[in-house]
């Protein structure tokens, strides 16, 4: 399997403050902003902001990767050595699953 880092989601306590910091202080180009999801156009990897919750406290970051033929990767997960916490399912027009990395952190894995 070959994967690419596609996005980083940062969970934030205040969307407006977080957008202002990333856009005005750091100078990242804002792609779009909403109360539930904001994105910055960064070279090759999307930075997304999402409201924090009990499950995802402010400051937590989740990485998202993409690969070819996610169903095949899922079918061969033991051989490859990837722990899936959910099987691939369509979400927002893309096939997505959750995996656990070597440190126990939850990551997304989508199909490119």
C-alpha cells in the first residue's frame, strides 16, 4: 500500500478566532469558512478546522490519508498491518474509514 497525507483536521474551541489566527496571523489562504468546517488552501495538504467536542477536545489534530483501492487495503489489513476501527463506507462522496496509527491515534484513510 502507498498512502499520501491529504488533510489535517484541527479541533478548535472558537471557529472565528481560529480562522482569524490561521488566515490573518499565519497568512494561510482561506478556501472557505463555516461554523462546522473551515478549510485553508495549503500546498498539497488541506488544513481543516472543526469544532471541538468531548470526543475531540480543542487542540487535538487528526491526520487524513488517501490510498488507491481502499476496499482491497481493508481486505488485506492484517497482512499490511493496519488496524481499522471502521470499515470503509461512503461519506461526503468519498469512500472513508478510520484507522489507528502506531501511537494509537485515530486517523482517516480515504480512497483517492
